[in-house]
C-alpha cells in the first residue's frame, strides 16, 4: 500500500515520534511511506527520518503558519496518489477533513486522536464543526481507554467509526540503551537525579515538579528534557525558588533512552494525556516511575508506578523521597512498571494498524 502520514511538524511531541517510528516499521514491512508536514522545520525527528532514503518526506512550507486554511487546497492536491492517509493533531486533521469534503474522489482517511480533551470541546462553534469534521474520516483511532471514552462522549453514541489501538514504543531500544556517567551533567553519584521528558505547554506541568524540589534535600537534582512556549515560565519559577543550581533544562534531545538509564527516578507531571509515549518509556526504563493521577495518565500508571494528585507538589516530593529511602519499594515499582510497559509494544500496535489499513483498503 501507499501510505501517507500527515502531521503539523516533526517537533518533539509524542504524536510526532509516533509518526516517525510507525513510518519506519510500515516501510520495513514492505509499504510505500510518505510523511507530509505542514511545517518542515528541521528537528531531531526530522533528521532521523531523513536518514532513511526509502521513506519520502514532504513539507508544505518551512516556518509558515500551520493554521492558514490555504493548506486545505494544498493537501487536496497532494493526497490524491495514496491508498491510505493517516492524520494526526489539530489543525492538520481539520484541513484533511475539509480537503475530503470538497474532493470529488473520496480517499480512505484515518485520524488518530491523541488526547483525552482539548480546548475546542468547550467552545460551541467547534462542537458543531467537530461533528462535521470527524464524519469525513473513514476511521478514527483512539490511543487509550480514556481517549476513547471521552471522544465517544463528545461525538455522541450514534458515531460508530471509532476503533481503539494503544500507542506503543520500541521496548528493545529502551532495554538496550546505555547510561551516561552522571559527571556529564555536573552531578555526583551521591546525588539523586530526577527527570521529566515533556514539551513545555499548558498540557504539561513541569512547575509542580519544580516546586517539589523545595520539599526535598539539596542532593536531589532535576533534569527537564523538552522545549516549548512555557519554558521561560518554568525557568523563571526555578529562579524565583532559588533552585537554578538544582535544575537543568536540557532542551530537545535525541538520546532519551540513555538519559532514562542515567537518572534515578522518572516523573511525568501533566494535567492530562492521551497515551503518553514518555509515560510508557518511563515505565519501561528500569527506573521507578511517578505520574499525575490525571486523565489518560493515572489509569495507565495506577497499580504499577506511583501517582499523585494534579498540582500536588508535596505528595510528589513524598513519593520521590520514599523511593530514595526504600530500596525494596524502588525495585518493586521498577518491576511492576516494566511489566505494564510490555502491553504497549510498538510491534503489536503496528500489526493492528496494518490489519486495519488492509480492511479499509479492501472496501
């Protein structure tokens, strides 16, 4: 099959990583794969896919406004040559839906819903538009139980185009990663390293994790991986709390598996998720994992890792301190998290996608 994956860009988010990782496996299984970007700015994920000549990468523009409706006409022209078109994120899936709406020849288009909620769902105009947009797709894929339940509630019981396929990660890459020497981060072996991997956006909650350091001894150091519009706010909070010497902002990295192996505790503080790849990677890392008990996150981690209420930096600090002081609990959490992560193997996910593609392609 000729598969086209369309996404806003190849920035550092989980959906973007999913596009790259699944495209590689689709190609390995003999399919012709192209990735189309609304914004083709070069990033580590972009460079990763460029190293595979068998996968085509196209960009509508570089550093342009992805919200420009002119993208509808450009997408309408570009999708005509493909058997299956899979779309990710807003506004890409809106533009693809409208391109389908104005096309005489309808294509087999799929949208993967990555989040449990979004700001559109609280606005009347978008509630109306969503009903039109989602109906244009041949199938909607939800990536977790919480995402599936919330989308069905949003669209109504009569909407019957939804299938659920859990997101997955390459467990082998995580298992085989080698740790760095902590001196690379100007740290010592007697310090406890905590890490979060997440974009700095309103969805995430690095600030609760930053505040938790105030409740922990000086020997606890935080590494924050990622970038985004709110990183300045988090840096300002670190300065305000006099924590600059205990927090390192590492930016976007392409060596997350090795970083996970280097630190002592992995955290994901977030207000809501779909099915976070960072969450799964954290659970698979061989380090204990702590997460917010929030939609799309708490239900994945509960009874495996440790959870804390949204914005509760005190409870988060207690979990971190307890893990550092109780070796048996530390190892028990590691084992239960690794067992939970096995459910989310990328090979299982890819096989389900290909089976779905074949079913759609045949009718």
